[in-house]
């Protein structure tokens, strides 16, 4: 079974809302959507029984706080232990990235309406927390004047510490320091950095290491 996550914001096969949430997949070429409906719940549409488990696991790689999944009829098809949510001030968060994409900022603004709508993955680090994802949402929080977000503590491979080192070399110590780029600039600069970084390290880049929303 081949499962592909859709990372674009324009695709007529999917609803715009779920595209903006990055919850769209192709399962053996057939569209499948996972729509977040609350802090901990989502609805899975378009996947058969054999595919649902794999789609949910792929989805939870990016959203471990989503722990209950329903099918289109409202029947529970997947449930996991509840995640412990932290409330963090933005100044407590050290980004592991240094750019954000203005197209992504517009997209998250379509479904993020208050600070508590933002739930990211973080890694405890010294007396602060490294953001493992969600840099676009963190930047959006800055633009809205919000002081905090919510987070789930996770683990990560050692590459994240080198990303943090590179971010700090560029003067990125908090989400307010992230640089806003056009979509083209973001793809060119961020993708080029990641390709060079992992190439020089002699490592294969894993899915999700540079994905951000």
C-alpha cells in the first residue's frame, strides 16, 4: 500500500480546509482526508478499513496530540492515550528553523483563531524548549500578539541540535526572530540548506524533518 502526504495548498481533489491543515493523503492514488475537529479529535474520510490505521499513524507523526479518530459516520476507528499538553510562553521556545513561508502563514490563519489553537511538538532543552515543528504557527502567533502556545513534549534525533546551532548563528533565538520569505524564496533557501546539511552529514533525510506548519 502506497501512502503519500499532500503538502500543497491547492488540489481540487481535497477540501481547502483540510489542505490548510495538511491532513490530505493519497492512498494508492485515491484521496483520503483527516480533518482535525478539536484539540484531540479528527475525522478520517476516504480510506478503507485496511488503510485507516496506516493513514492515522502517518498523520500522528505530525500531530501526536490528536488521539481519537472517527469515520464519516461518527464511529470511533482509532484511539490512543491522551497527550499531556504544556502551555509555553513564546520566549521559552527556541526555533530549529530560521525561515517561514508567507503562503503557509496565510494558510494557518484560515484555521488558527486563538493562541490555544496552536499545539506544536517540542523537545525539552536546557531551561527552554526546542520547537520540532510548527514554526509557521509560532510566527503567526507573534503577528497576532499572542504570548503563549500549547505543546506536546517529544523526542528527536541529534540532527535537531545542529539545526538549533545554525538558527542561533543567524540570530534566531525566539519565534519573533524567524524571517518571513515569499514561497519561492522559502523553497529555494530552506530546501537548499536542508539538502546541503544532510548531504554533508552523510545522512538520509527522513520524512517530517523539514516539514513545517
